[in-house]
C-alpha cells in the first residue's frame, strides 16, 4: 500500500532482520518517481526464475547468502556485497542461506 | 577512472570499513547508464554544505552516524538506516561520528 512507503527524508531501517528473517516477507520500502527500493526475502533453497527489470538495478545482500546468475555465470552474494545490472539483463536467484537483499530499481519512462 | 568501476554482474564489497575508515576516501563504485553508486566517507565534524542532485537519490549509512538536513529538518542517520530524496531536493550533511554512506544516484537525461 502506498501509505506504507517511506516519504522523502524519512529514515527507514534496513539493518539485517536476524531472527525475524524466518517470518519476514518481501516488502517495498520506497516507491518514488524513477526509483523503487524493496527488501527481497529469499529463504534457503527458494529460486526466483530468470526475469528482467526494465531499468538498471542494484542488489545489495544485507544478510545470508544467495546464488545470483547473470551473464551466463553464477556468482555468490553474501552479506555486505552488491552488484548492479543494466536494463533488461536476464538474471535469476537462489537462496543458499536464508537471505534478505536490498534491491534498488531505476524506473524508466 | 572508468576502469575502477564495477562491471555489470561484478560483486563488490560494501561492508563497513571499520578501522580502515580513518584513512578512507570517497569512491565511486558504480558508474552506469542512469545509475551511479558511491561510498561517501564523512569524518566526524566534517560538513557537506547544502547541495542538490539532479535526480532522485538514496542514502544508506553503512557505519558511523551523520546528521542529515533536508526539508527543514535535521535527522540522524546511523548504521543500517536509509533515506531517499526526490530530484533537486536541497540537503546537507555533517559527520557526528566517522561514517561511510552508500549513495545511489539516479542519473537523469
């Protein structure tokens, strides 16, 4: 719901969830003009099939570990690691450990 | 230099710098189409005067504490906290403790 999103200048908490991660769900934190930020919760073993985003994105692992496949290569993303992708780059994810990731999407058009 | 920036899909380290923070300098980590990410190093007591960015931004404190003034209000940003601003919103910063911040800028035009 729009009312749940952070307003400009509002301080939000993106620390690791720790024990609360087990019961957490993916949430959209910021939904603004040209910009969207979500905390993606990816449990161990869960896969997100290959997909694309219309604009560039960054993916910042806050806790846990995921396997991130892009450009024909699987890379591991652990806590405190980040990568970025250009617009329309197909990618997929798989949780190695329970993980949460901060995903920043540049919205185009 | 362009060669220092992360390529799409390349995993980069954005963990707190810890003791290395004292000697660290601001660095641009990602410079891509429509997107730029930098690690801003702000020592305690240092100020960044009021300025604007042409597009929306997010500011994610990785370590330390800063005072962030925007929309007529000073807010404190500690480790694991984030805020976002719309395009052209004037803001200023001051280090309360030595800090590093991940700043994501949406580039427009």
